[in-house]
C-alpha cells in the first residue's frame, strides 16, 4: 500500500486514545488490574497497531480488512469503557475524555475504510 501510517490522522488519534486509556486504567481498582485494565489496554493498543499493519499490506482490500479489525477493537474498547462507567471506576474526567475520543476514532476509521473500499 505504501501509506506512511505515522502521517495518518486516524493513527495519530488512535495513539492519543491508547495513551489516554493507559493513563485512565492506572486509576482503576487493583482488583481489575489483571482483567479489565489489561483487556482495555490491549484493545486500545490494537487500534493503531492494526492501522499500521494494514499500511504495510500489498492491496487496498487487505488494508481495508485491517481497518475493520481496528474498528472492531475501537468498539471493544468503548464497551470496556462503558463497563467502567457503569461500575463507576476510575477518574470520571479521563473516562469521559476517552469515550469522546474513542467515538471520534471510530468515525474516522469508518470513513477512511469506506474511502479505501470505494477505491478497490
């Protein structure tokens, strides 16, 4: 494909999201350290990782598939954040910021994926 993933705004925003989630999970109860914290951190890392990996694929079809995986990981992260909200875990301001950013990232990935798929 040849995209420089570091120049993609969706990758940059998803990196911001991952940073924010890592910071947020530090405020979660210690009993969640090996369950919800780990799962939330993994799903947030998966988003920019799959965008970057997709950039290295040969075809736009393969790139779109990795964008789909990134989008799925973003939905997974949002669900985990919503569980934290229901449980009243962590710092509320960081949680709300993460929820806003994860929705923004989802929309950006969806639009970019649609654009790539139209080019196939």
